[in-house]
């Protein structure tokens, strides 16, 4: 479907770095070393250095990165973990699988990020950790969160959508106690399969996770903790090492395209995600709030062969498979309203400005006469 405008097209990025990627893959294949060898080790070091964190441990997904991080917190029955209801489902499923009680707090209507004042109200004597999510590339102010939370409560940053985003010059992923990244193919730094990593300055956390990702193995015959298998593999690590070199350029292009969208979109029709002072977003997704008629707009754009997506169509507290065992500190009216009005527009670093302008024109045509 050549004339389709995709919400996210991964092929141009592959084509841009094809030769380097093929060479990296070829080196792994001919080395005969496919699991936990030089590429995983090098990527852990290079990515931790890029973010500014002490230790990195590669895992097989962002979901595992969250879960393994939560396992470090020595959770006891009844312990609570605070998270936003407006995020990808894995943030929530990791908290549930950790055995903690998930506690949702509502979001800010302009940034769509966890509302820090709501976090303050939700803290109890059972609160063990907070999981702020840097959504769509926009960063939660972790320093402000730390002031609210005080010592004794862990902060686990969900950085699946924020590779390279900054809070007052510091990269997300080095601001909390531990952080979890995903390398799902659509992410700002994406593999060609699954992958994830935890970053931390806490050596004990890093060592525990390193053991647990490989059956708890200390040497080939001894298993000293009860681990499972969650390894980043050599092929993905080799691909990620190539792409990491281009991440800043890709993020710069994302910011330029986001600025152009913000310039061209009519604020009478749609409202872009707000990025607060001191924060540099890496625009993982370009989402806007529709003033009205969101679902009709989706269909209209589809008719024009412009693909959009809804992240996320409902607060996670309403997802059928996940209904039991959460608590909310308040109702979640903002998450509800945002989920009814939000739409993600075509957006990826290699997207042409023509595609962007066509999308804006189609939105203008749709609303002209309606609003
Ligand atoms: C906010 C958020 N957290 C966690 C994850 C989980 O990552 P993965 O798909 O690599 O398990 C994702 C990606 O899907 C995500 O967007």
C-alpha cells in the first residue's frame, strides 16, 4: 500500500543504516557467539554511559526490565506501588506480577504525565515504590517527585518511551533509583525484535538482576538465587549499538518535526502535548487532544489513507483482563477524558515534511465548518 501514510514507518530507518546493520549482524553470525557475549557487554556499557548511569543489565524486554527492577525492592504482601493509569499496559502488568498492590493516581491534563500532587496524596505507610512513566518522550520531573516522595520510597523510572529525554539537562533513566528501558522496534532506540535494559547506580540491584536474568547462575554448576531466562541477545545488542550512534540525530529530527506540527496545527481544533520548562521531550509519539469529534476524525483521516492510532483508548484500571487487585487514591477523571480525546498523528524521524503538511491539511479540512 504505497500511497498509505503510516502512523509509524520503520523501513526508512532500516534503509538509512542498512549497511552498518548488515555488517554488525554478519559479525555476530560469523562469530558463533550468540548469547551474552561481547555485544551485550559493550552495549550495556555504551548505553549506561550515554544515559549517565553506573550499571546496565540487558534483558529480553522492557516489561522484564520493570519486573526485575521491582523484584529488587524486597516487596512484602500488602506493599503498594503507585503508577499512572495512562500508560502502556506493561507498566501495570509488571507491577501486578511483582505481587505489589498497584495504586493509580490521575494524570495532568496538559502533559498527560502522572500528576505529582496526586502522588503526594496517594502515599501511605505501605507505599514501597513509585513508577513514573515518561510518556510519549515527555519527561516527569523526577527531582520534584523525589522532593515530594522523600527518602525510603523507591523511584523506578519507566523510560520505555524516553531514550534521551532530559530533565534540566540530565537524561531520564539516571534520576530515580533504577530505570527500565524497552527496545521494542518502534521505540526511539528500537531493536529488530524484543529487548530491554535496566540502569542503576546501585551495584547490588545490578548484580541481583544480572544473576536473575540467567537462572540465578554464578558458575555453570551453581545457582544462588531463583532466576529465570531474560537475556538481551547478541544480535539485538549489535543492532542497538549501531543505532545508538544515531539516536541523538534521530531525536533532533523528531524535535524539528514536532515543532513544525505545533506551528501548523490549528489550536482551535487540536492541542499538542505540553512540555514543561526545563524538560526536553524526545517525542516518541506525537499525540494531540481533539477539541471534539475524535472518532470521526480518525475515520476521516483513514478515508484519506492517513493512519493514526489511539494511545491509550481507556485508563488501565478499566482493562478487562486486569480488573482485580488495584486501588485508586481518587477517581481518574483526567485519564478518562484524555483517553477519549487523544489521537497520535503520523510521526517518525524519517517522515517527510510533505506527509506532515498533508496530515495537517486533512485535519483542517475535517474541522472546517464543524468547529
Ligand atoms: C511505557 C511502556 N512501558 C513498558 C513497555 C514494555 O516494553 P516491552 O514491549 O519491551 O516489554 C512499553 C512498550 O511497549 C511502554 O511503552
